C-alpha cells in the first residue's frame, strides 16, 4: 500500500473555493486523499495575523484535532506608493522544506495547490521515484506544475467527496460578506479571512 503525504496550500485552496462558489470540508479532504493508500502525514499551511483571536485559534486547533500538522506564518503588513496597506505571507519555503525533508517517508505527494513555484520541487520528487499528484482547478493551475505532475485532479471532479454541504462562499468578484435577516452580518471562519488577505504567489 502506497504511503501518502498530503500538502495543502491553504490560501490557494481558499481562492479555488471562492472561484467555485462552494466550500471544502477539511475532514473530508483528509479522508478522501488518505483513501488513496496509507496516510503518512497531512500538512496544512496558512497565514495568521500577529494578534490571533479565539476564532482563529479554534480553527487551527480543529485542524490539528482532525490530524493535520499545521504550519503557520504571521502576516506582514506593508504600505504601497499609494498609501494602501497590504498584508502578505509566503509559505512556499515551508511547503518545499516538508516535501523534500520528509520524502523518504511517503511514496505519493499530493499537492493541493496550483502555484507554478512548485514545478521544480515536483520534478525533484519524481526524480527520486515519488509519484506527484496535483489537485486544484484548471484556471488556477500553472501549465508548468500540471506538466510536472504524474496526475492532475480537478476539484470539480471530486466535489461530492470533499464539499461542505450547505455552506457557500461568495463567488469571486463579489464582496466577501453576506447579510442575514435583520441586517446581521454573517462572519466568515478564520481560514477564509486569513487566506483572502494573503498573497502566496
């Protein structure tokens, strides 16, 4: 039975969900890809604000309880020439480090990202005899990364297995908030907020 290493680029997966208009159930993601063999480990990479609140901590604790190894990086703030504030964090180094350092412990690397920066790490893993599976959506997946993978999975093809039913995200291009009855604003879970403000490209 093949050993599976699961690596999830949180911001990239959130951006894909936003385009799709439906959300992911992280427990179902874990179960779905673990069913491909025997799960070695599942890593989840996400940015966090410098001051983490209870909701944010609960989300990270929930992922840990599900069985994920969570890697975080604090969002950095910067101001552009127009005086606009931007928050960003890049976890590419953390993802690549785990991919390569742990490579002797898995046979298949499953990457949930479409970021072309992972093309070369994917090629290195294949040269070591590993199988590389990339999962994302075509419109957000670089040609180079897709070409470097052994297998490509479109999230739309596994929707039934990984969707969080009844929980919709505002589609891309719309405001990221909704109004409920009486004007009460529906708040988003932390990982959505963090991911939306994060540019890992």
